C-alpha cells in the first residue's frame, strides 16, 4: 500500500492536449475516483499511472519512488480493465498466476496467493474453468483476483463495471467497496458514472477537458461545487442554472435579480453592482411554497414519475426549462403554474468565470 | 449436430420451402457441380479407361493405378515426384510460415513506422506473375550473368556461390525458397489480420503482468492466432501439392536437372499432355490426377480430424 503523487503531468498527442498540468496527491489506502465526461482524460491519466502511456511532461511518484521511466510491472500497480482482458486461452488459475511467473514469485507462494484471492472473491469453484465459461460478473471477479495476487501498492480500475448489467453493477460495486475495506489498499478508479463515484470514493476527482476541476469528498462536491462544471456534473438530474445580475449592494449584502426568479438577497463581500452571476439550485432542493430564500415560478410541461419521486419539467418566464423533484403521490398537472422555493444553504452562486462565490443567503 | 428447427421454415408449405431452398442453394449447387464435381468425377472415370493406338477407349478398372504404382517405368518417377513434393511442402512449412508469422508479429508491434509501406512491399511478389518471378530468379541466380555471384563477392562471400538451380542437390530447395519468397505475403497478411483482432486491453494486461513484447508474442498473441496459423498450413499444403507453374517456368516440364525438381504437378503435365518424346496419355494422366486428389484429401482429413478439432477459436 502506498501513496501516489502526480505533479505537473502533461499529455499531448501532436497538437492536441489530452492532459494539462494535472496535480494530484493520493494518500495511502485512499479510494480515489476519477470521474468526468468521455474524452476528459481520466482514462489517459490512469493509463499513465499504470505506465501504459508515456507522459509528455511531469512526474509520477508511487510510494515515494519516481516511476516515470519504469515499466508497468515495476511500478507496483495492478490494473483491472473494462473488458476484463482475461487471457482466453488460460483457465482462471493460470490467468491469475501467469504474471507472477514472470516476476519471480515462487510456485508455493503463487499457490498461496491464488487460494487466498479465490477465497476472498468466491472463485474456488471456478479455478479450472476458462473465461469463455464464465459469466460477466465472474469474469470481473477473476480480473480483480488477478490484480489482487500481484499484491500491488496501488490498484487501478478502468471503468470495471460498465460491461455489466444494472443489477450486477450494483452488487459488484458493493463487492469492490468491501474489498477496499478488507485490503485497505490505495485504489484509483475511473468511471463516467457519478453514482459509482459517489458511492465508492473517499475522494472524487472531477475532470474536464484534460484538467482537474475539483477534488473533494463526495458530499463536499455535492454541497459545495467549486465551479459551474462540477455543479452541473454531480447530481442527477443536473442542477438548474439561472442567469442573474447584481442590482445593488447595501451593507455587505447584494441584491441579485434575474428574469426567472424573485430577487435574491445574498451576503457577498467580493461582488460589485452590475456583476453577472449564475444562480444554481438542485431539483431535489426545490419544494412547493409561497416564498423562500430563492423563489421561482414555472409552468409544468412534463412530469416523469419514478416512484420514490417525480421530476417536473417547468417552463420558466424567460422561456428556458428547469427541473424540480416532487415527493409524494400528488404531482402537479401539466399546464399548472407552480411556485417553487429553496432554502438558503441550497442556493449556489457562481461568478462570470464560473467559479463559486462564497455566500450566505438570508 | 442437431440444429434447432426454425419456426418459420417448419410452418412453411413444402412447395414454398423447396422454392426457397432452390433460390438460395441453387446457384451454388449448379456452379459447384459444373466446375468442381463434374470435372472431378469425369477425371476419376477417365482414369479407369485406357486408349489404344487408334484412340478407342476401353474400360480397364484400376489397371492404370496398378501400372502407376507397380510398373517401375511409372512408379519411379511418381515416387520421385511425391518425395520432391513433400520436400517442397516441408520447406514452405519451415520457412514460409515462420517467416510470415515473424513478419506479421513485427508489423503488429506498436510504434512501427512505415507499416503500410512494408506491408505492401512484402506482399508485392505475391501479385507478380509466376513467369516473371521464375524468369527473374533464373537470371539472378545464373552463374553466367546473374547478380547473385557478384553480390556475394562484394560482401566477401563469393566462395559460397554455386549454380544452385543447376545442381541436383540444391535445385529443389532453391526453387522452394523462390516460391517462399513469392508467397510469404499471404501467411503474413492472414496472421497480421488475426493479430490486429486481438484486443488492445489484452496486450495492456500482459504488459501490466510484466511481459515484454517478445513474451507477449509467444505467450499471448501466438496461442490466440493458432487457428489462423493452422488455416495457413492447410492452404500451404493444398497449394504445394497442386503446384506446377513455378517449376515449369524455371525448369520446363522436364523439371531438371535429372528430375531433381519434378513434383506431382509437372509429373502430371508430362503424363497427360506429353513432352518431347513422351506421348500424351490422358487416361494415365487422369490416374495421376486422381492420386493427387486423394493425397490432398488424405492430408485434409488428417488435418480436420487430428488438428482442427483440438483448436479453439477465441471470441474476444
């Protein structure tokens, strides 16, 4: 087990920059999830940690050791791939021991590790089978087993659940979480699924266009997104955004107006009259009411009923749409005009460059 | 193998089903019958006849085969041709296919520049006419005006040069190697395509497992392209035992020196069409062709029952 540090990492293919000055420090035993839309560079970053792709610049340290020029097998990492990447011509046991043979692990030790990993992953019955005879979930467990027997400093997971069906994805997710609790190992895990990120991570790294947008605990990202991208990326359905402007400042408080919501009163030391802002409110924080810290009106156009909640899609005064979560059995009917309010801690304000403005609404 | 009966065809009226079968299978059946099955059967039938000096044919049963394998006048050249053909095949298996595999392996390595160029250049001889290939190599290796002796001298290996195509001891192997040079592109292309089919993540997994490119090739890639390699071997076998053109274009129908390069194809040619003082004998020729057919059939059966069944294709 070991810590991992990444400094000023760059990756360019010709004129295209895939990773731009990435800095990240991961503690010993931490479960870090890299999340972001496709093409954001998260998989590239993982492959560079693994040593499968070279860096255009910057350093990677694993357990305090500079690994830039080391081959994947010398870095003390193990990787679980999206397609599992099991060797099709070897049975499960051989798949797990194959790599160990080349790294000089003696046969008795190999056997011990396989037995242990098989027990941990409930693979004992499957050791003599071939990958073609295994289900998707079993293959995934073998792939994880192959990583475990390497006894790596750092585990790398590249979208390991995306080839599984929905039910299996949930149970395997729980299994991976348990495994981390058991092994107490450092894990870097790439996914585009924010539910996986929220449920598994000690810390989430949100990436976009080759840059890290924010690093933080799952709930910190949810409650205090550092910028518009993170605010829009974390949470489903995505946060509603309203264009706004600072209308006046009185005694350290700013009056914020916008076309689609009632005037908002926020504390803000850094704001000036005329500043353009974006106000964000999550659908699940909007409730029906008369007046709150944040109040907006809309005409219901569509209601999606999920059971535990329903999502109402509303047309705002300025013509754009926003979404509100409605609890309970009584859902608004299409065509109805509804007034929705949100409490002050749930109102997010971002400045013109998209960064979070530290505020407190009254 | 019991195929599941389709509900669609099971409920179809018989006449309609027959029409459907005729529509889909008919063209293939007609073409195969006309151009494969009929000539084969006709050849086999012809091999059971003999013709007298007037050209009248009479049925003789298996007498032609008895002559071919029993009469020293016929059996000696036949066994010579068969033996030479085996050597021809062994050289291909031991040189053409390993070299093809190696070239494919090199081409599939990450970061090889000018891949397309090498691929094309190595495949180019395959597209050349055999006559051109035979003639060119004849000139290259000629002890009188060939560039081979000069080229060897230039690098100080002049003493190694010999008129390889003219020596009984080396003519067959030399010709085999010329054929290898010409056709090495085919195993290379087939195996290269199979190698490209191996998912990138599998190679990445092997790299994480600590394997270098050499071990990845031998432990991962090679076992996964075995089905293609065995297919290439079969194609080589069939092509080699039907070979004729290269020998004919370099050495003529007499396959000299002293029949050292005579293979079944040239032996058949002389028998069927005749050559110089030898008169053409269509019925004996048909017997030779039939024996060639059975040799290839035997080889294919051995392959199908001994090799093919043990080979598994991997779905990725």
